[in-house]
C-alpha cells in the first residue's frame, strides 16, 4: 500500500475512533438502584418484615427485564402486590382446604372416579411421610396445595388420571401471577435467578413472583395513556382494555349488542358475538369476511389497533356518534374462582389497584420533596 494511502487510512480510523468515543451511551431511564430501593422503602409498610429484601426484589424485577425503575413502574408493581397479597410471598387463603377438597371431588366426578377409590389413593403416604389427605387438610397457602398436587401427580397413578398432569393451582406468589404465563415467559426470556426446582416453584417465592408479575404487568407494548388499563389487563389478559374499547365502538357501528369483555374471537369454530357484529359491517367497511377474521385474530397480540378493521370500525362509529370514542375501556368481566366468595369484577380490581397506585405515587413524591 502506498505510504500516502496508509497515512490517509490511519487518519480516517483515528477520526472514526474519536467520533465513536465522543458519542456517550444513552443515559439510563428511571432511578438508579440505590435511589429506587430507597423510594420503595419509603412507601412499604413500616411493619413489613424484611423491607430491604422487598425493596431489592422489586427493583430487581424491573432491572432484570430492562424496565426502567420510574416511580410509575415501581408503584404499579407495588400496588398489585399490595392488592393481591398484602406483601406476602405466599399468602394464606381462608378455607383453602375445603376449597381443595371440593375441587378434587368435582374432578373425580367428572372423570368417573369412585370416591372410595379416590379416598384410598389419598390415604397413601406422600413423599414427606404424611398422607395426601392429611396434607390437604392442613394446607394454608397455594404453594402448599400446589406441592401436594405435584407429589400426587408424580407418585400416584390415579393422580395422573384425575388431574391429567395439570396442577389445578393456577396462580401464586405476591402478585398472584398466572403460572402458565410464568412458564411461557421463562421460555422466551432466560430467568435471571438460579432455577432451584421449577418455574412453578419460583412463582411462589418473593423474587420469582415479583419478577413474573412485573413481566405480565409491564413487559409488553400497549396503547394506553393511563396505567389503570394495565391493571385491568393484568386481571383479564393482555390488551383486554384495548379490545374492550374496540367492542364498544363495534356495538355503536353495528347497532348490535357486543359485550366488552376483551375477547374478540370465540373458542372453537363457531362465530362469537364480536365476530358476528364485525361481519355484519363487511360491506360498509369495504372488507371481506376473511380480512375481518384475520384482523380479529390479531386481537391477542400487539398492533391490533393499527389494523384496517380497528381503524375503519372506529371511523364509522365516530361518524355515527359524532364524537371521539375512547381507545381503551375497562373490560366488563365478572370474576369467578373458588377463592372468591362475593361478586367481583375486573373493573373493581382495576380501580382498587389504581387507588393504591395513586397513593404510592403521592407518598413517593412527598418523600422526595421532604
């Protein structure tokens, strides 16, 4: 290489190196680790055991998923944990033993298993030396009950036939996150802690429950201006509030009743209420039935609000109603669970959590100003 060319290349490399060094990395968003933990400590109940451990795990739940430790994100996680468990990693459930027996008997009846045979299987000794029936009688928390079912499925043939390898304990931990969600999340993103036994077991720990709960609450893109809709989604499923607003607009556009529950497509081959209403608008929207179904199928993921169906339904509904319609709405869902003993709804849940969230933000701001 000629001498002048070598000098020119060296000079260009030096310029590029200097230019690269002159561009600092983007400043991290949110609070730093120490500030975030201090902010959380100022809000946690003074009587809570191991407050420092809670503060560390709440911040870590966000940091491990590259979610900024803003006051909004910290308070969102804390509000759900306070509502769902009162800051207990494995909260006690009143009457859990009776709930468990009722579920076992229901499944036995559904599977055609005689109760005398079931009672005989449950009288067998479990791995910890006590019978399965004794352990069920003594359970106080979902973690304890989940472990009984895991042992029963793994050790007793009737357990596999009765439960079909599916543990009926479906939520757990300080944020009562779905175990199915946690297991799916762990496949998509490596779990940052040592996995001691299983993802299911980790959900019932403080660190695991907060990690997976934060992922379910905050780890997805949603077109919401208010956090209350994320709280509703935490209860009803991701994007349920976006979909409920679409269903409201669809009812206006079609003139047909559409329940705003966030579910756009009915299970199975049959058309549900939402799809029937949408298909009735095919001519007015200038869309084929195939195109409408294709867009409705996108309702379980991000980007549905950018589809032709979403945009045209809102445009048509707003022409009819002569006003702008909201792009997010609290889903209308009644909550049913063996643990629920009174009438509750997704809206009730979202509003209760939102109240806690706002109080948390106020306390963080007040402490910062002192």
